[in-house]
DNA sequence: ATCTCTGCAAACCATTTGCACGCTT
DNA sequence: AAGCGTGCAAATGGTTTGCAGAGAT
C-alpha cells in the first residue's frame, strides 16, 4: 500500500482534506466522524454515524455530529438527503450529480448515475437564474423491485394496506 | 361562465373529482381544504392551508388537514415537497413531472418545466427497476437571483455570514 | 347498523440551541 | 490572550396518534 489506498481510507482523507482546506481544525472527533461516514456503505443517517462514533468516543455528543455533518455539507463534501416521511436525515458521500431513488415501502435508497442529470441541473440553473449547488440529493420516489414482487397486490401506491414497512413518523 | 371556469374553480373541482373517484366522501372540510389549496398561488404549507380553512371552519383540527393532504398525495392529486431545512412540508398542485428549485436564502420555490424531466424519470425507473410514482417533487437547491444580487459578497454558499434569512429550524 | 371522517389534545422525537469549559493557534 | 470546537442537557415545534362522537351510506 503505497500509491493506492482502500476506498474507505481515500474517502476519509478526502473529507478531512476539505475541512482542512476550509481552515477548519481537524479534531479527533471530526476525524472519527469522517471515518464513520466513509465506513458506511450506503446512506448513513445522523443516528448511524453517531452510534459508530460513540464506540470510539463514548463522550461524543450529538451536537458535534450534527455540527460536523452540516459543515461537511456546506463545504460540498457530502450531500444531504432529506427524504419525505423518513425520520432521519441521510447523507451521501457521492457528491457527483446523480439521482437517488427511494422505495416508499422498505425505505431502501438506490443511487443512479444518469448522464442527463448534469444537463438537467445546468438547464435548471440557466432557466431559473438560480445558482444551483448540488449539496442535496435529487430524489425520486417509488416502489423497489423486491417490494413490488413481495406485495404482489399493491402495484402502485393507492393501496389501503400496509404503507411503509420499516420507518415511520417524521 | 358556462364552459370555462376560473383556474381556481377548475383546480378545486379536479381535487374533489379525485377524491370522489377514490370513493372518499367529499365532506365540507375536504371541500374547504381543496379550495384553500387551489386558492394558494405558490406552494402552500400545511400551516397555510390550515390558516385559510380556519377562517371558514374555526373548529377544523390540524389532524383533518394533515389527513386530507396525505390522502390527496396518495391519490396523486398533489405533490409533496419535502424541502431540506424547511420547517414545514409544502405541497404543489402541479402534478406534471417538473423540477422545483429552492433558494437556500429566502426559501423561495420556483417551478421549472423542463422537457427532459419525464425522460429522466423513465430512465430512472428502467435502470433501477423501481416503479416511480411522481408524488413528491424533484427538488434542486441553490441561490435565487434576488439573493445573489442582494448579498453581493456571498456567491456560493460556504460564506460565513447570514445563512438562511427567513426560515430555519427543521 | 356500520363505517368513515372529524375534533381534540396529548405524545413523539429528531433536531436545535445556549452556555461554559478546554484546547488549539 | 483569543477563538474555535465540544459536551451537556433542556427546549423546540412540526407532525403523529388514539379515541370518542358525529355524520354518511
């Protein structure tokens, strides 16, 4: 391991580099948070990051996690995923413009790298006059293949039966 | 007024029609809520709808408003806008696939009808295997023209100064 | 008679906030 | 010495929930 590091290592380093470049202090807590983020495969929530970090730093407070994640988001190092009807905010380490598809039943989140997204964002900026910054995910909602086959009767959503399986409130 | 009604009337009728088609009872409260929705030009929040309806029905409870809006959303009659860092959920009467652009400073929401959105949604569905239902808005974030010129110094977002002007908690 | 819908009001709980202490610069 | 960052713990407040009564079918 000299030139190439593990993806996790690389990601951690990237996050820390962003913080450093912004003149932020790389405290032990922040390093731990960045590592926890990078270690999580999917789209970690604040709670998940908090839990991971707690193992190493039992004293760490939620506020620190919230602060750091918000800082990283402001700096564009991570993307915020505010998913309708989900209790927790998710984060996405993949900052390249892409689409997140969320299942309304099992709450699964899929990443979809579609070419035209970049063009869409550019066109949206041009047409609206907004300066678009991709610090939040582009989210689409639907029903994933597993849930579609599992609950064979409810094709779309207007079913009366079991809405949402895992999550809940808001 | 015989063949053509006002847009507001039309919209109200559309909402009621959807409810009726789904076998829901068109109670006085629901009619009032639909009217309030249709009367609101932009992207009304639950609180706004509630306030409007309260003028006519001082007894109406929040629960009823929440219930009805959720019902309308399930039926695809309105679109839910879960905007990051906004305190309230917004709704959009325009159910055609489109993009909503949100200003991170003034919380303004713009509608953008971009051709390629439909194609994007279809491609996302095809590639992910999800059955995508457009009951939530496709949201992009940025800084609107007014805020860009107003706060001339903060071009992007990583400024240290005043984040968010109007809103703020969650 | 049955079932849906509404009003009421308490409960929920993720997120936010204020302050004081500690550590870095 | 000055300031950023953290821990702590309480507050916040939009949204949800349970239940009983009213109204529709």
